């Protein structure tokens, strides 16, 4: 059964970077197949994984809603959407990728969301790991278009507001029992002297501390150059991510 | 009745109950009596306690009572020198064991470790129960096998499980023999295990076998509608399982810790005794004692010494399962368990369709002399001519003939092609008509799978499933790009023809409508009744969509609703539809008229595409759609109107509708239909122009379209009446609406 890791946090804390590095490590260790889902409408994960021009589920949703009145009467809409959803999956070595894309616009979404929910349920069993890159609002979790998450990794950085956001995320998942099995804080690019503060915050809020990733020029350079993080060769980062993966107990 | 079995079972039950009592004491010490004791995602509390005791367990403290009851059911361990009848005691000990095991399993959810870890799935939630369990009841899955232990070699395990999958038998796995579990053997061989492949590993310890039984218990409560609470209900639930759920236990291997006369641990016997209460027999591959007389189980209770190679067929016999094995002459395994698998790019040998090449499938009726039964032709390259990793065109053309076959059945049978092809192991099929996507995996290709085998699959399945209608089937598979393209054009023409025909379907043509309760989470008292001529008001669901959705998930948001006696043909009211909505709207709505806006109109949820409202001054109605932001002749904008109309309220004079309904011949037919239509926003008029003009022409009102006002012609009721007079709109000479 697929193990789901969701990465969340305030915009700009480096969630997509963390998600990409986690995928890289899981793949390197041979833990596949992996399904990477970019649930952030801002859609950054794809770039970091070297995937370009990806059609999103949001695009499909809008297409279907626009075409609804022109739909051939004898064709079953649900199979059309299901087929469309399968075609959106971008395939690569050791992992597949889906971008959720924009959130709902005006219009009636009950129908589409019910199909997307079913799609997630049907799809995830084919993978050993699902890595989710979320936006702070965790819309997909609250709307239940995604199913239960095993590990929720909340990323914070030096900005104290990122801790406030983390707090809100904790509250949101508290209010949805069964939505996230285990929750962790990950400190990304946080100054050494501020780490104890973050650890204390984690303790006070009864969230486990997963570890930290310092500011790393190798990562920054790769991102600046538009390179895929999958080809990043930086042993200290590799070791840090491995340690974090072990800490969150996801390494089977 | 075997004394050895009874002794072991009773002893095992004692041990299990004691273990549960201790674990409960520890849990209460660390978490307190009031800590929740619940399984995730179920409405049935702890199903075993609910079934046998009628007890609704919610907290740890409640479990104290459960275990007290379990203790009462424990029999005395039969002494060596005394031979007593103890069938009842053995069965009771089985129940006590299940109560203890349910306790131990739920404690894992309270204090840990989480049972859903690695390959193990733990408790099955109600959602999956409904989705998959229904297949046990309607015959798609003839039964389930609960496998305890392991086989000698991993290869034997794979062979055994494939035999079960071929018969579409659901496989539950729990427990181990000498530290090795069947599920671990399958995992080592790379077998995918989850609810899609019908292979469900519950847990490594024997206690997790209780999940197979709490599943069976809930099947009776859900599908059998049996509410627990007293002894009669408990017995009914057990009988339901004996008579309708064809399950059996396969006990594999010998435990080194057990005595030579037993070969299996006490705990395994105790659990098996629990299963026998449900009428589920045990078949073992070791020489354990047997219980051959019938009684609780329909046939034998415990059968042993069966060779691994024969154990599946023997189990099927002992349980009395009727299996229809469609042996299809293809080199890969075939069964319902393979339907959900997806072939990833890295595992793919070749593919057809999707975004990569053209592909289509079509089924046509032909005259009987034109169909050669069983003929399969591949026109173009075969798999041996294809390069690994590439995409090729594919046209699947199925020709059928039969004395009882009718053109209308073409799409019904064609829709099954998806299911038929995906049930082959290592084959992925998605979509329908000219938007299909098919993949052949590397493993399937290595086993010798050819394009022609699609023909073998379709011929076997169609003849098997539609034997009454179809006499001859032939299949042509086109992989030649030019020939395939020509046929694809032909196919598209046929699809269009079919769509036009269905587009012409009327409400009178069908005997049942469909309901849609998809938005009940937003509007609890609203239910849409979707007819061929009146689609759901969100615009997404047509009658055909509801029908398809119902086929996919019979317990989903769409159900068939019989029309029953016609109360009023003009207004559109039917007896059985009224009774249905009375219940589904929780008493909110007792009756409604499908074609009326004034008398008992249909309710709305809140996301309608358009609102129709009466304009009394004009003696007619206006329509405004969700995208129009301006003012309307009734003095309210869309958003204000929506507030009046939504939430399940029945408001005479206002209805929410889907856009397509505007061009339906049933459009407010009770009040005179299109002649009442006085105003629509410009853009909406453009959207519906083609369809509406065509319909108006059919009924002899070709000029009416241009007489309908827009926001450019009038915004107030006075201006609207002026306009209608200026164009001599028919509404002005009609009877007063109110």
C-alpha cells in the first residue's frame, strides 16, 4: 500500500525543494515506484524535477466543464475524464508526476471533485510512495480530494511567520481527524543559532522535529541554473535527507 | 468431532482472552478508561462485539465488559480421560477468541504500533467494504479465501494466489508459520497487493485474521441490512455469511512449536473455531485432524492433507462455491483482480493510443453470413515486428451477429471491451471509442502475448457473457496506419449516429429515472431527479451519466428511481418518484412536477447553471445564467435569485436548471413550454442558439428565437412588455400563467 508523504508550509520556505530532494533520495535508494504530486497551484515541483509543459488536472477540469454541453450524448463522461486523468500523468525514470494545477474557478465542482477523488484512490495503490507538494491552505486535504497522509512534513524557515503558518496547518489537521498520521517540522535554511528556538516551538506544539537543512550553495546554484534537483550530487545534502527520512520512519 | 481440535481451540481461546485482558489493562493504565477504542473509517464500532454482543464499543472502558463476556464463553479444557460432547463449547471458544482478537487489534490503533505498516493493511474501512464487498453479494466475486501461514516455496505461493485470482476469489492474508507469512512470500516475488488486485494482507500475527471476519460481519450488516442487538440478529448475521458469503480458510504449513498430533498452534485452532461459526471451513495442506461431518458448515468443517497444487479446487468444493472459469487461450493470467493495474512507462513493451498514437475500438452488428465465428485477424504489424518502448496505431473492430441481437445493444456490449481487456495480467486499457489507450507490459510480452490475443479475450468474454444474444463473433485488429485511419473515420461516423439517436431519447422511452445526491453535503434535503430530457441542474449529469455512475458504484450518488404509475403526464408527476423523494429529501419534499415551474417544482442545491423565474407582467418566464452579472427583469441579479432558490427549498415560480434543459422539449411543458420564454442574456442565447433554433423549427415556431429579449432589449418589466408587443411574441396571447 502506498506510503504518502505530504510537504507543506508557508510559501517560500522551500517545500518544493524539500519534496524534490526527498524524491531523489527515495529513488536513489531503490524505493520505487514513486508518484510525485504537485498540489500547489503555483506549480513549482515540476520544474525542480526537470519536467516542463505539463498539462494539469486543473486544465482538464476546466476543459471538461467548458465542453459539458457539447459532450456527445452517447459517451460516458466519467470514462472520458478517467482517461484524461491517466493521460495527464507524466512518466519519468523511477517516478511519475501529476500537477493538480489551479484551484476551482466559478462553477460547479462537486462532480469533477468526486471523479478526482476516485482517481486518487484507484491510482495510489500502483505506487510504493506518494510524495505530495502542498500549498499552505492544504485545500486538497480539507476538500478530501486526496486520501489519508502518512507523514506530513511542515517546512519552516528563518521567517517567524512561517512558524505561525505551521501552527495553522497543525490546527487544520487537528480538525480533520485521520487526515495526517504523523506530523513533523523541518527547518530549512534556518540559522544555526535559531534552531533551538524551532525545536522548542516543535516541543511546545507537540510536533516532532524531523531535522534541518542549512542554506546550501550547491542547491541554490542548481535552482538558479534551472537544473533538475534529481541530478544534484552533494553528499552532505544526501546524508541530511537520508537522516530526515530515517527520522520520519518512512524508510521501510 | 475431533477432540484434538476442540482441546486446542479451547486452550487457544483461553490463552487469547488472557492476552487480551492483559493488553487492555496496560492500555487503560497508560491511556485511561475514557480513551477512544475505535477502528478508523467505520460506522459499525467494533464489528465483532457489535455482532455477537450487540455492544457499541467506543472507549477502552467498554472493552472490559466485552472481555468479561468473552470469558463467560470460554469452555473447560477437555481432560484427557473424559470424552464429552463439546461442539457448542468449541464454537463458543471460537467466539471468545474473536472478541479477544478484535480487542488486541483495536488496541494497536490506540497505543500502537500502527497495523497499517509496510505491506500490511490493517482494518478495512466501510468505504472499501461497500465498494468491494458488494461484489461478494452480486456474484462478481464468488467468495474469499483467508490464508494463514505460508507455503514451502515462494513460487508455490505465487501459483496458489494466481489460481485464486483466476477464479476472481478475494484473498485475505493473516498469520505466519514459523515466522514466515504468505504475504511476505508474495512481496518477495514482486506481487502487487492491495484492494485493486484483490490481495489483502491484514497482518503478520494470527490476531489480524479477525479483520477478515469483521469484514464478513459488516457485509451482513450492510448488504443484508441486519441490525445487531440480540441473539436472533447475531444468528441471522452468521447464517447470512454461511449462505451467501462463500469464504474458506486455507491453513498452510506446520508450526514447529505445536505438538505432532496438532501441527498448528492453539491460537490458530481457536481462530479457526471462530471462523466456523460463520460457516467458513478450513482446508489444510498438513495432516491435521479432520472434521468431516456437515452441520455448522454446509459441507465438511476441516479437511486436511491436501496437496498445495490441488488445495484451491478442493477448497472450492468444500465450501460449495460455483465458479465459472472462463479459460481464455492467452499466455497471461486473467481475472477481475487484474482490472485496476496500471502499466508504467518503464514496464511497458509497446503502447497504442493515448497521446502517442491513434487508437479506437468499435463493436458492430453484422448480418450472420458476414461473420465467421471465432475468426481473429491482425492487419498490419504484430508484436514481433514492433520496437520496445514505441507507440503504434490500433483499431479494434468487433463484428457480432445473433438472431436475438439488436443494433441498440451495440454500445452496451462495446462498453464492456474496457473491462474485458484490462482483466488480463500485464495489460492496461483505458477509455472508450476513439480515445483508448492500451499498453502491453514487458512481462506480458515476454510470456508471449500478441496483438491477436486481444481477439481471443474479446471472443471468449462476449460469447460467455452474452450467449443469449450473440451467436457469432469475429475480431479484426488493425495496426496498419493507413487502413486503420480509414476505419477510424467510419467508426467516428457510427459514434455520432448513436449519439444523435440517444439525444432523441424521451422521458417516455424509459421506465426509470436516476437520482443524484452528489451535492447533499452542501444541501442535505436536495435530490435531483435526472430524466433523459431533464439533466441534473449542475449541468454535469445526464441520464446516461447517472446510469454509468450507478454501474460503477451502486452505492454512490446515483440510484435508479422507478417511475411507477403516472399521476400527471403533462406536469410530469409519477407515484414512485414521489415516494422516493419523500425519503431521500428527508421528508422535505413530498411530490414534485418535473415539467412545471409553478406547481411543486423541483428543488435546487445551490450550483445550478441557470435559474428560470416567472415574470408576471409578461405572463411568461425569463432565464438567467451563472455567468451573467447584470440586472434582470425581475429586479434581482443571479446571485440574489440563487439565494432565494437554493438549499433544497421548493419555491413555485423559480427553478434551477442545467443549460441543456433549455432546448429540451419538456422545458416547463406544463405551463406551455418555449412559448413562455421571454428573456435571456445575450451570451446565453448564443450558447444555446443552435440547439434551440433546431427544436423550435421542429415544433413550428421558427421565428420565436429572435423574439426572445436580451439585456440589450429590456432590463425592466415595463420595457420587456413593450419589446414583446413590438415583436408580437406568442406569450401575450396565452392564458394567464397565474
